[in-house]
């Protein structure tokens, strides 16, 4: 299904229901999926690195797992590279990722992006702009139970298909 949507989608499901493996399967069938950027909570950076190595193997020989500022390289190399970075680094060190043209981006626990004006969301917005493939994962896409919380996440996928915030709210969140 993701292939039909140009490898863009929000996988929202409970924990333990193979969102990670499903995402990496999409990466495997996508044309030119690397360089690949994955943003996730600090606690699962290592797990993502293991899964990338297991499922993508030789296709992505260089995997950078970045969960603290000291791990950041001066310059990210080009080519068949995978960068797994914790959300905090997007807020504190966005310059590390700017200018790097990732072809595929993944946001795990994408509810971290519901505030479009936050530094983290702005940094991810810049990173994902040139990417052809964009997948967001969440076990709780609307943590407060409000449909409006989907807006920023959907906008991260494709700003051309998702209306501006006010129109989205009027169309989907204000029953008349």
C-alpha cells in the first residue's frame, strides 16, 4: 500500500505489531531508499540500529546511531548511509542534518511532531523536504484524543495533499 502512495504514510498501531519491520520492508522495495534518516526516541536508537543491520544488511553498510551530541560527526558522509538519531538532537543540533539530502525519512513515535512550530518539528521538516519516501510511526498518534493532532503529522507526509491547519480543522474537526 505504501508504494501506491509514493512510500508516504502514517503507520499507527499498538506497540509490538511490527511497525519497524513493516517500515524496513518498505525501504527494501523502494527505489533508491538511501541515504535513510530515522528519528526516534533516545531509548530505541540502538534497537533501530540493530533492526537496520538485520533487515537491510549489505544494502546499507554504514549505520550511524546518534543519541547524544558527542556522537555527532562533523560531516555526515554521502552514499549508502543510514542515520538513526534521537529526537533531542534534532532540537539541539539541527545544523548537523541540514544540507544532507536524505531520500527516505522515518519518524518513530511521530506524535513528537504534533507541534509544528517546535524546533524539533522545524528541523524534521527541513530534513524530510527533499525525501521521496516518508514514513511516520506511532502507537499514540493523537495522545490527547484530538483529531487536530494528526494535522502536523499528515502535513509532514505531504503538504500538498493536506490542507492548511485552519481548513483541516474546519473540514475534519468541527462537526456541523
